[in-house]
C-alpha cells in the first residue's frame, strides 16, 4: 500500500535526461542566455515560456520550482 502511513513510499520519478536531451536543452539555454553570462532571467525566457502555450499559473509554478534561490535567474 504505497504512500499510506506505515507503507513504503511511492517510487520517485526518474528525472534523468539522456545525453542527446542534455545537448538539445543546453543549446536552448545558450540561445536564451542573451548576454552570455551563464544565467537566464525571467525576462530572457519569457517569450520561450509563452510559446509553450501553458497557462500563466503553470508557468509561474514551474519557475518557482526551478528558481530555488529566488534570484529571478537560472544557471545551466
């Protein structure tokens, strides 16, 4: 009875990405890093996120999950 008190915890999702995906997303990050400082800001990624067609609330939640230090920017 996974996830119930006293039962084993539910399995964690596999968040690993393949080498090909890593290369692909690294290229996207580099393209979005307009001033080439190794960081992207919310302003840098705004248009990219909007083109995902996800609701604003979902995009805000994603940003909150990845901006762990609440700096308004992400590094690679």
